[in-house]
C-alpha cells in the first residue's frame, strides 16, 4: 500500500511552477537581448544579409559579363588586326596593277 505524502506533492508542484517561471524569464531575457542587439546593430549602419546577398549576386553577374566582354573585345581586335597585317604583306606589284590605266575605253 502506498501512502501519499502531501509534503512531496507540494515540493513537486513548486518545482514544476519554478521550471515554468524559469522558462518564461529565459524567453523574456532572450527577447530583451535581441531587441538590444537590433538597436545596437541599427545604430552601426550595418548591411542586412538580404541586401548583402543581392549585391553579391549583382557583382557575380557583372564579373561574368566583364569576362565575356573581354573575350569579345579580344576576338574583335584580332579580326581588326588581320586585314591590316594582310595589307602590309601585299606585294607591291599588286598595288601597281590596280593603279595602272587600263587600255579599255
């Protein structure tokens, strides 16, 4: 046969209540600390994570576009330099043939 001990029941009830109160106090302390940290960081003019990620993506895209444009410029410069080199290498006889008057009139 078990006997109920009122003293132990009261201690158990107080421990349960104390745990609930401690949890509530902890949540309130967390909230106050979070608000203080937000106030401090807002005063420091820090960048939010979302803004940082957006600017980071823009920088990556700009870097990729810059590399593509560099490659395109290199191709265009190479194409522009080819005819100039071909003109310099052309024989002089070819130039004089075009400058001679033709017999057909």
